[in-house]
């Protein structure tokens, strides 16, 4: 058993403490039954358990790691490695993913667990990197989607050498024609 002498700022005393690793069931977000082996220091005089005096957030990080493993989420170091592989700083990566840089920093430093939508953004970035070596700019495709919605909404059907009533979209001096070949239940 590992023993150390610590100064306890709450009791304003110094004393000998014994290291304890304890299996506990904890809850993180929507998962209520995570089994985590937490780290404590037991006061040898009264038997009270204290968080690590040098690293009081250690048990939170252990719980966050268990949550990510259960959910299949990327770990903080994997996210940081992905960002570095893409050649992006924390602000640039956060901006491209549509999350605040402070939240990204907290996630990368294991002080916060990502939400499902943030995990999806990380996975899209990972997929982009693995397939093409860079992060796709989704703002361009969202502009195309807006144009498509606008054209469908206007319903300016014209006949252009094709029988199925293509749509015409006029934006300034440019005219674009397209036709819907199959409807699949709505726009995403």
C-alpha cells in the first residue's frame, strides 16, 4: 500500500494518507451505470476518503473516459491528433466544426464530454481526413442546398428540351436548370 503525507487545506492539517482504488458505479449524462475504478487517499486517523490532493479532477476524467468508451466516442487525444493531422489550430478546427473553441478546448483536455452532435462533427472530420486528407467545407454544399430549396419553393417549371419539367433557378445573370428525378421524402 502506498502511503504519503499530505497537507489537507480543508482541515488545515498534515497527516498520513493511504492510497485507495475503489470500484464505484457512477452516472455521466444519460448513462447511469458506469463502473469506474476511482482513486482516493484515505486519512489514516479518521478513515475519510479524499480526492487526490495533487489532481482533484482525476476521478471525473476516469468517469468521462468510461462514458466515451461505452458510447464509442472519440477520446480527447484522438480528437487532438485529428486536429493536428488536419493542420488546424483549435480556433480554426472549432470554427469549421461549428462549435465554440472553448468547448473544443475543454473536450480535448478531458474537462468536458462531447455531445452527440459534436461527436458526429468529429466523426465527419475524421472521415474526411481518412478519405481525402483534408476537411470538407460544408458551407459550400449548404449554399447549394439553400438554392435547391429556393428553386423548389418558387416552382418555376419551364420546358427546356427535356420532357419532365426541369426547374429553372435564376440568380443574377446566371440561369441553372435541374430536374428532380426521384423524391425521397423531404429535404435534409
